[in-house]
C-alpha cells in the first residue's frame, strides 16, 4: 500500500495527538486514577512521527 503525502501527514497528526492525550491523562492521575490508567496502554511512536 502506498500512502499519499496528506495521508502520511494525517498519520503523523494522529500519533502526535495520541502522545499528547497520554501525557495529559497521566498528569491528571490524581483526579481520575482509573481513566489515567488507560493511558498506560497507549503506545508512543515518536520515531514514526518525525
């Protein structure tokens, strides 16, 4: 499968968003430990983002 430029940019945006959501949720662990624990299952793919 070959991705177009815009599709690659969309993938990069999605991965960056996932990383930011994970960071945000972990920072809010005090307020919602259960919800924050779900963030631990989000895999960061910074090497693919670039």
